[in-house]
């Protein structure tokens, strides 16, 4: 039993360090998509992932990455499961993940909007929270497009240093 | 690239079930999900619902993808493509669920690539040609609002898989609706020409709204959004026809669906099981 627990910890450690294919400065643990790693009594390692966006093409690569790393570490039976519920939120990006994003010039997300019960309100003149420029730290920034190179990012621009930057939008 | 790059793990020798792209079973979108159907769930009704919502999403995604290289600005092209990608992801999940529930075990590819236009259950509104940017935006506002309202209710579905697909979809659709709503206001409240086109876009959709609202209490929510947005844009609220059944949901489509599907399905049908 002790060895199974130790084994689970080791397996988790390996799976945690698999990089995200789209933002390779982040690990799956940083991104918050690796929900659980356990070892079954028969030795099968079960890693549980949760997808970010419905259409995120990186999901298959994440799964392949976890399986490949665990196999390479000597685990013969590896199973990767998916949980859809509760849905992933950017709130699960760890403080370490946020630090790495900022370090790479990508503004980390603010708190995800709380989902009230009933219809989601449409705010046409929403006062958006301040996104600090990841390069110079200025708060005088503006959104140029809510959609960017990957599903999870928006395009912003800093009015102080004039640099464009990406921003992981809250979801 | 170091071996840290996860895409490399895909390029390593793998078996038949890990190929790229369509027709390959490269990735079951519900892979590793507990897919049991709870007792007491009306499987036929659930399958029909998944199919209709999946078809709306696939056809919409295809139309949005047609804007690639044609949008007025790069940012809008990226936005429309991203929205299409979200919808494609929703379609894949819904098709996969449909195949589990209807007992056929069909894969997402069978639904997307190997059905005839008559077998599609999307609303006609989704298949209309893109028109100009204003028309596309008007349609996006209406479809995103309708789908969001519908998905909000489906988060309480007795089927846990559909409920989870809906819960994820709600987050995405909120962004889609927001994007469309802001553009309707911008165009409606813009120049004389943009205002004329925005109004024409909304008016052009009116004949197709009845089908969308039929038998769904999402109508109230959609109308509330339309009222809010047209008011902010100082546009007249289009007159919405009363509910009418049929058309796309019954497989009776406009002449526009067949060419759309012919293009979408051409490669899969010409080279079944091809890989690259
Ligand atoms: Zn700056």
C-alpha cells in the first residue's frame, strides 16, 4: 500500500510536468487541467484531465504527452481519463502558472466571471477590469481583439510602451 | 525543439487509432469520459437533441470558416475563426454523445461527413450564405443568444454528459454573443451605410426566426437580447414572426445546405480513411 501511494506521487509528479502544447511555458499542472493521478491496485496509472475549450485541439496532444511521459518513466499500464464536469476555468491556473505567463509577456487572467443562476446578462458597456501590461506594468492598456492565436487568448495593446501583448481571457 | 514539445509525441510511431484528421478515430472527443446513459432518460429524444444542436454548430462553424481570408480585418477574421472552432468542438462532443445514445455507435465523422443534406437537422438560419459582415454578425447574435439560452437550461439535463457539454458551452457562447452584440451596436450606431447594412442584416433573418423559436422557451431570452442590442444601436426591433414548425429541424433545407456540405464532405468522401 505504501508503495502504491509513493508510486502515485511519483506518477503525479511526472504527469504534472508535461508542457501545454499551445503555451509550452506552462505545465499541465500550472494550467490546472490535470485533475488527479492515481495508481490502481493492478498498477495501472490513471491520469484525469479536463479540457479547456470545447474545440481545443491541444487536448489530444496533452493526453498523448501524459501517456508518453508515464510510459517512458516505466509505467506499463497508463490510462488517461477525461472529466467534463465541473468545466475548466482560468481560476484553476496556479499562481506559479500566472507568474510564468507574465514572465513570457502574456498577461494572466483576472478572476473568472461568476455565473449567476438564470440568464447570463449581456453587458454592453461593461467596465472591464484593468489588465496590466506584462512588459512595463502600465495599466493604460486596451483590448484590440477578444480573440487571438489560440482560443484562450485575447489581443491587447499597451498605450504606455506601445507594445501589443496577449492576454489569457477569463473563462 | 526539445523533446519537451508535446506534438512530437504524436509523430512517434503509433498505431492506426492515433492518426491525424478526419475518418481516422484520431481522437474520440469523449475519450475517457464516463458515457453511461442514466436509467429513465429518453434516449431517442436525447439523441435527436444532440444531433440538432450538433448540426447547428457544425454548419455554423463551416459558414464562419468561410470568412477566413475574406473578413474586413485580421482581428475579425481571427475572431470568427475562433468562434467557429468553439462551435466545431461543441459539434464533435454532441455527435459523439449522439452515437452513444442512439445505439448506433456511429463516430463523429459519420455524422459530419457521411450523411446527406436531408439527414441534417440544423435550423435553416444556420445554413444561409454569409452575405456581408453585417448579416453574418446579425445571424451570430441570434444564434449565439438562442444557443446560450438553450444551453443554460441544458446544464440541468438528466444526461450528465450533455449537461457538462452545455456547461462548457455556456462560457464560450457568452463570448460569442458579446462579440456579436458589440458589433451590432457599432455598425448600427456607425455611419449611414453601416447602419443601413446592419438593419438589412437583421431584417433578412426575420423569415427564419420562427423555426428557431418553435417549441423553445429560449425565445423570451433571445428577444430580450435583441431588444437590448437594437435599443443600444438605435435600430428598430425587427418584427419577429410567431412560431412555426418544420423546415431544417425536419430535414427540409434551403438550397444552400447541399453545396455547403458538398464542400465540407468532399475530401472525406473522395479518400475515405485517408491520413496525412
Ligand atoms: Zn507596456
